[in-house]
C-alpha cells in the first residue's frame, strides 16, 4: 500500500507544488518532521497531504507505514521543487498564473467555510419545502424478481405450464425471453412501487416469495414473473431513513443557501471596488 500511495503522490507533484511553492515550500508552524535544505516539513504539512490523498484510500485509514511513505514523498516533492526553482520554473508567467488562481480558490474556500457557511440557517419551513419538492420517497416494500418476456400469449402459456411442471426459470429465461434480463437468467434489479408498468405492478406486489405469476399482458408483450423475496421495512427503519435523508438534504440546503449569499456578497464587493472587467479583450 505504501508504494501505491507513493506513486499517486508523485503523479500529483504539479498540483502540490503549485500550492506550496510560495517563499518556503512548507509551513513551520508546528512539529518539524523533516528538513530538506532550508525547507521544513511539519506535522501540519503531512496532515494536509494525507487529507489531500485520502480519496485514493477509499475510506481506509492510513497505517503507520502509509504515513511514513507519504512523509518520504513530501521530502521528494521538496527536493524536486528546489531543482525546479534553480531553473526558475517558478518565475514563468504560466506558473505564476496557476499559482495566483490556486491561491484565489483556496482563500475563497476558507472564507466560504469560516465566514459564510457557519452563519447560514435553514428554517423548518424551508426544510419541509425542500423535502416535498425533492420527490424522494422511501419505499416500504422492495421486490427481487425474475422475469420472462415473450411476444405472444401462446408462448407465455406454454412457458408457464413448463415452469409449473418444475422447469428451471433461469434456463428458460436465457433460452426464450426477449428481455435484456435474459442474460442473467431473468433476474431483475430490485424494484419498488412506481418503477414497474401498472399491469406488472398490480400483480408483482401481490405475489408471495417463491410464487409464480400467470402470464401478464403489457405493452412489450407477455410477462411471467417469479418473486424471489420481498423486503418490508418496519416503521422504525423508515423513520431512521427519513432522518438520514433529511440530514443530507439539510447539508445541501445550507451549501446552496451559503452559495447564494457569497455570490451576492461578491457582486456587492465588485461594485464597491469599482472593478473593471474587459470581456472584449479575451482571446
């Protein structure tokens, strides 16, 4: 794992360097973990780098070996950046433009997180409206089924009779169904109410686990359904899921409201600063 993370870090050299190459490469505001020439790497630098690389871990915690590899990687970044500075790569207009834009983005991100978002509140009325407008419904029942689709009622009746005599549903679906699910033996994705054509839904949600339907006429042809199992959520489960959904939607509402606030504030500050923007000069 250490080697794998190290490779990812080296690939991200340019983005990391563009962030850090201002004066000293790394800050010296806390415990020093490494020295590279007149540059230092601190615990804060390592923490920031670990956070930056966290997506590559996919939720897995860093091991001591991982952290050692990352610290070693930061030292390599430092020494390579020093070589780049010798060639004055940090003095090119292109590099300075990248650094300026990245600095602007970081400062705005910090301003947004520390100055704007903490002051944003969402009322119960606003939250209720957002939930209602989302159209998200937590299903009480979820079905796992198999299907066979054929063109004529005669075919459907013959297959239904074969299945009642003990025929293997998956084998028959693979051989005779014209649905895309035939390649998986007729297995459908889990479904909830509102996801099936009306003719199928009326039958499907009345089936018991292990029960076979009679042929059902629908727009695409004649279906035979087999209910593998049915999951019914308890009121407690539904209540818990609703709370989780509401919490996630609250986060979205706060971010969107904060974005509107900072957009308005930015425009007001632009007007106050009498900013001049020359759109006609763009290439």
